[in-house]
C-alpha cells in the first residue's frame, strides 16, 4: 500500500543519515518521485504536492509523519523535527527489494541515486536547487503530476496523467477496503 511505500522510502533516507530533517525529507521524496515520473511516467507514490516558501510540501506525508500516523512501523518523529528509523527497522547499507517489500528494484535504484546526488545538501540548498531547475514549482501553488510530466518532457503527458489518476484511485480503493477489513476484525 502507498503508506507502507512512503514509510519505507522515508526510512531509507533517515537511515542514510542517522535521522533526517522533515523538510529535507520532503524535498528528497519529491525529487525521487519526480525522477520516477521522468524515467517511467509513473510515480512512486500519489501524495498531493504544492510549493511553499519553505519548498515543496507533500501534504499527506507531512501530516502523517508529524502525527505519528501510518508510518510507525518504519519511522518515528522527534521534537526537533527529525525523522528516524525505528530500532527494529534494520536496513542494510545496500537495500534490496526484500528489505523494502513495497519498493521495486527500480525504486531503490532511484532512491540510491537521489541520495548520492542530493544527500549532502541542506534543506535550504535543496529548496534553492529545486526552485532554479524544476520549472513546475511556483510559490504557493499545487503541483500536479501533469505539471511534472510536462516539465520532464514526457511525450504524452495527458495520457500518462490520466493513467496515474486511475492507479491512484485504485490505490485509494484498496486502502479503504483494507481499512474496512481491519475495522470489522
């Protein structure tokens, strides 16, 4: 499910640095999702995105991390706005698909590359980098998958955008079904 996928991606980045600032994490998640859209015309996850003065915001992910919701199998959030992996969430230096059962090998490859290219940057350096190079980012504006597909030069962005919406709706339907099944138990 999507929330497990985002939890595992967050744990991947938090483990690389013995904890990661939530604002930097948001930007790395955005870069990874953008890179996935560039390569495969499909995102790693479907979160709602917008730009703010602090940079890109992933709305559901941010609130779920702060509220210790959904991702508590993988990460924890402290009072200093740092995201950490859980002690029992052991991740190898070179993750495999078995370590992250919600991520494909292609996803892990993208995450490794994003960390290699941007892991050394601060939150503010990432914000400035993204605002200069990512043309879909405008202050205080929602960023859609269509915006990103167009910005990365996708040859048929409307087709792929509609496909993404279809898969997002399926993911939401399965999440509701899973939640209903848990409530009935």
